[in-house]
């Protein structure tokens, strides 16, 4: 798996991908606990430029937020 090969968590990979877009000024997260909020903040502070380059899917259950 790409994240294991690059020694990243799923959260790191997702955040690195999102943070590469200069057009994005704000990111809204949902969290179930204070621990999750701390993990997100810590991950953002440690973000790198490493992210999957070839992300593509036709699966609507993945790409349409209304179906999450």
C-alpha cells in the first residue's frame, strides 16, 4: 500500500494532498474527541509534500460526499 511504503498515516496522506492546493484557504474537519483534534493539528503542523500523485476513482460511494 502506498501509505505503508512511504511511512505515512492515512491522515497524513490525505492532509498532504489537500494542503498542496494553494487555492484552499480553509479546511473544515469533523472530530469525535479532543484526541482526534490534537492528532489533526499535529499532523497539519508536520505536513510534507509527499502525497499520492495518481488518485483516481469512478466509484461514486468514494467521490460523492452525499454518499458517505
